C-alpha cells in the first residue's frame, strides 16, 4: 500500500567504551578505554503495520495459521534489514494527536524532505536500511526503477513463532563469566543430570534426548531409529545394539560438555530497537523511547516472570558482548510492543544494541 523512508532515529549518550583507533606511525590499532559519545539508533530495523504482518504471514505460511509473524528480514535493491509489527498509525493518533480534525498529526517528512501521510503507508524503513538515499531524488524514482527492473521485496528470514526453552552454551559464552566452584556446579547440574539419566538406561529420558524438546508426533517418521524402537517397546533399552548406540551418544555428549556445550534455560531471539523511539523521531517529537538503560522488553521472559536475563551476542568477540539486562514489565511498553512477542526489544540508552 505504500512505503516511507525516514531519517534515522538518534539518541545520544556518553558511556565508557573500548576505543580502537588507527594512529599514524603505528602498524597495529591502538586500543584504549575511555568515555565517548554514542549515537544509538534503531540500526537496521523498521516498522510494518500489524495488518501487513498478518498478510505476509498468510502468504508465507498459509491461510490456516493462527499466528502473526512479528519480524521479517527484508531484501530489495540497496535495501536490507528487519521490519517489525508496530502500529505507527495508532501512535500518530494516541501520541501525536492525529485525527480527522488534526490531519497534520499523520504527517512525517521523508529523507528527501517530502511530507508523507502515514495512513498512505504500510511500511516505514530507515535511512540506514536504504543504502543509496543520495542516489535518488525521491521515493518515486527508486520505486519506478524497481518496477522497471523487476525488483520486488523478498523475505530472507522471519522471527520464530515459538521460542526454545533450552539452548546450549559454548566456550565463548562461558569463558567470559566469572564463576566460582559453586557457580560451576549449578551451571552444569542439568546437563550432568541428563547424562546420568541416560547412562542409567531410563528409556523415557533417552527418547526425550534423542527427539529434542520440540518433538511432535508429526515428526515421528524423521525420528532417530533408536527413539522409534524405544517408543514402540521400552524393553528394547536392554538390546545390546541400542545400548552400544547410547554409550557412543553419551561419550560424544561428555566430550562436548568438556568444551562448554552445556544446556541452559535460554533461546536465540532476533533483536529490535525501541520502535517507540523511532516513531517519536519520525513525528518530530523528543526521542525518549519507552525502555530505560539496563532494560529490555521480552514477552517470552516476561510471561515466565523472569526479572533479569544474561544477554549474549553470537558469535562473541569479547567479554563486552555479555550484558545483564532487566526485563521491562511496564504496561505502556506491553501495549506498544504487543505485536512483537518473540523478539527482544533493546533500549536506546545504553550499549545493549
């Protein structure tokens, strides 16, 4: 129905950071720590209306699905990044005072200085997602070139509809955490206990391990043959061949555990910026965002009553890629992020993003 390209959302703050600079006369980068100003924006993420998210979900997954995908990774000519379901028309009316009596409240200015009515659009993308803003004089020129050259938007990836309850750490994550002996015992306990159950020839635990926590009867034909045999008859656990298979499986699992492959209550979630702050920016309001520094919004962890989570970037390059963040329980945030139920929303005010 329409696309608007808006300027990047900027929120500036000072923080202590690791600074890597090139210095004349040195062959290697010079690394130091010090205070610097960060311009934290909604880098790589834009907005689509929930109605468009629903339409795309049905186009991708069929009309019979009962969920709405909340995030789409887009590709087009010189355009890339995520777009998330967020009702920017609702924002215009509730926050910017837009109405039939005040149509100016629906107006934003795009990157080429043209005023646009958000009611004429279903998608908002940012300047950093649109890589060649200066190569075109207007959105219309870009659009006409796309149509002429048969370019259309494609979805490279979508956010998950269901999130894992358990994921495995690796050495990158665990080597950056300060752990004493008691911490280590607590961290490895679930994995060690699982291996002990399998070694004790617990048929149910062996089936669960082989099939994973997302096993469903419709995947039965693709299940491990040992799991199929045990489902058919748990006494097969005493079969010498099955016991040898289990022993090899346990040996491999123990080797993995020794290099840090340990199960924890965790999952991977796609990251979004605070789109409330992006809407403030594009409507010319003061940019504050909803979330505070040290805070993220995650519907998954909120539903579980979790107060804090450890967030890690993958792959990790240094210990700064690990942050302890508080889960936001604010009702205002819950309202505006209600369509973003399987992604994490980062705040604008610290180095999380």
